[in-house]
C-alpha cells in the first residue's frame, strides 16, 4: 500500500462529505459524541427546557438489542440536583482519577480526592487545583467523608487499600469502579465485596487524559455502565447519571464480567499488543528486504496512523476500500482473510487466558513486585530503543506542526 491511497482517500472524503447525511435513526454513536456545551455555557443554559430523549434500545447487529443511555437524559441542572447531597470520594489520582475528578468538579459536583500525602499523586492533585484540607485528603480521610467511593486505584493496590479503609466508611452507600477487574476476579484479587452497598461501574472507553481532553473540547467519550449489586433499588439510575457527570456522552449497558473480559482482551490485541507486534513484524520484513529505515516506518506506521486509521474511524472499513486505488483494494481484499486465519488462533488463546484468570494473575504478580517500576521501565525502554521507534521519533519531528516548533 502506498501514499496514493492516502491522497485518493482524502479526495474521496472531501467529495463525499457533503452528500453523506446519516438518517436520524442511524445517528453516529462515535467515541467523540456530539458536542456538549462547555461548563460556562452549561451553567447559563441549565434553566432551559431539556430535550431529554430517554433510554434507547438499538440493534447494532440485527436481532441483538442493546441499551444505550444519552447525556441529554441528564441536563446539568438535573444532574446537580440529583447529586446535591452526595460527596464523591475519589480514591487514587491516576489517569482515570485525574480525568473523572476534574470533570466532576467542573460539572459542579461535591468531589474530594484521597491519595497518599506528599506522594507524586498528591503533588499532581495540587497542581490541578485540589486544595489540602478542603478537597484533597489522605485516602483514609477521604474514605470517611465520602458517600460515593470511587475506587480508581491501580488493579494491584485496590483490594488492599479498600480492606484498610472499609471499616472507616460510615457514610458510604455506593462503591464505584471504572473496571470490572476487582469484582470479576475476586478469587485472584482478594477483594471483599460488602453486602450493604450499591456496586456500580462506569468505564470510559479511553484513558483518563482523553476523558478530560474531550470534555474540555465540549465533546464526550463513550462509556460502559454496569450494576453488580443494587441495594438501593436505584443503582442503574445512579450509574447512568454518574456516567454523564464524569464526562461520557453515550453509555452502553454491560456487566462487570463482560467489561473486564473485553478490556483485557482488547488492550492485549488490536488496541496495543497486537498492533505493536504487527508493526514490528512488517517493519522488520521491509528492512530485511533492503528498504530504508524511513521508508519502512512510513509504509508501516506513519501512513497508517496519520492518514488511513483516522479515515477508517470516521467512515468505516468499507469506505476505506472504496477510497483507495484499485490495486490497493484488490490486494487488501485478498490478504485480509489470510491475516484473519493466522491471527484467530492467537486471539482465541488470548481470550481463554483472560477468561481463566491467567492474565489477571500475571498482571497482579507484576504489579505487586517491589521492582515493578524499574522492570516496567526496562521493557518500555527496550521498545523505545527499537530501530522502528527511533526512526519514528525523527519522522514525527519532520511533521509540519512539529518542525515549526523546532522539535
């Protein structure tokens, strides 16, 4: 596949964009949901009548109905009134704690953060405007003050931290997760499930940084929501509202088990691990056959990430075939089944490894090492040292937007 694909695709995209109007019943539910007003605009518009559309049941594939909740179901005034007596206690200030916490704060919620005092996360929280003694506390203090405990700690630390504070949470009626890991793999994590609390999940489909950046752009990320335990009888209502409050645009109903299976599976395959492996294999074959480093990188990574993948994301794979040259489409159509055949046994093996807990045990063992950070840095340093990514660093520096900055 060569650069002509990108040029042809871009021309086709320009021609077709004006004539492609999706019917109302098939509105795009893409990862960046339709624009939501900024916080300032939301406040000024809060008193206006809501155009809430309610719960939707959509057949994304024929005969398989799925429930989808929309943020328009929870206009800001309604959201603030619903949670007016609640205190969100975010335990942990990693990627999701950062993104969801700031979005809750900007949406006018009463939110506090609990982290280890004077640690790296404590300092980062202060840089983000959280104030010690006002809305920034130790984990123990935050747990005691919260009514909804948002357990956004690392998978390795969550069970032990919760065990240390569970008897100091007199006001907490709800445990909130953004991953089904602790509940689904209780035998591996040792997480003690309380019987007297709602247990809910909202898993934004992206990193916490993306959750935050899309919120600041007046957009909304997709999220999955689930209820494991409904003591109050209102857990689904609560989690759909929380999904909107933390910055999601559309919310898809799932279960704790399905969320964690698909998440662990995806990040090891098409989202990260599989992509790294495929990129590396293609680059190495090109280099072994005499192609220059820059040519191998451009034909493997740069064209894919900068040109083709965004078009697939915006328009679908069938569109990509129609937008490229006849030579490219013929070759891609012929070879796609070969890759599917080669990859499927590996992917089936991976899914079983997720389902039987092997991946969980491996992740917990690694995450609980005293040398975790050093070991992780060694592995990522090794990736950065690969010729492909060293070349990529130089190629990215030549992009017009980076060259102008002298990067």
